[in-house]
C-alpha cells in the first residue's frame, strides 16, 4: 500500500515538474469592451441610463449592503467622487436588494453617491460580474478599460483612474 501511494504521488508530481518555464505564461489581459447599456431606477425613482453619461469617464461599482468588502470600500468611493466630481461620475449599482434596504443604508451612513438599483441582477450578468464588489473603469468613449474584483483602496482606484485618463485624487 505504501509503494502504491508513493507511485501515485510521483505520477501526480511528474507533469508539474516537467513543465518548462517558457511554457508557463500569464493569462492574457482582457480586451477593452464597450460598457453594456442599461437603464435603472435610482433611489429617487428616476430612470437613469448609461447613455446619459456619454463622453464622461465613469467608475461603475456593483455592490450590496450585506457584502463586507463592499462596505469597506464605500468611504473611499465617496472620497473619489467628492474629490473628482468635476471630471468623474461614480455610479453605485446595488445588486439584488430592495429599494427600502438600500435607501435606509445610504441615508444612515450619509453617502451622497448616485445609487442605482439592479433588483433582478441583470447588470451583474451583462457585465459578467463574478463576485462582489466589482468595479468597472469606463473611459470617455464608453469602453471598459479596467475591471477590479474586491474592495479598492485609494491606490487601486488611482491606478484605475489612470487607465481612463482621469488624474488621481
């Protein structure tokens, strides 16, 4: 039994050991793609369309009130909106929560970000979101130049801003 275990272990390790360095390559960078269009209600009940922001750089963030990393980055997203509101719009798209839940949370915490409601999760699907929070840096031409999964720090946000030709804050 011990010999069988050693043989199986060696067989499993052989393919990994035999890989040459030049065969191992990093995953290719994602190609920039146009931001999929959407129209969603904001907390005031107004329908807001992506088309309204044509020609303006955007930071689109998909989040939820139950998501701990989402909550960790919200103050920094508010900071970037306050500091760069002359050249950047931050759109907070809430993922699959009710208006009342989101409105209560935003009011309680004093955020002034534009919050849109994706109660059915359609934007998450259209933007191929694979976890929360996910942020999309969209340039003036409406093209997603950078996507980031996870809570963002000031440094991470500034890296994304550079990719859409917005000065760091």
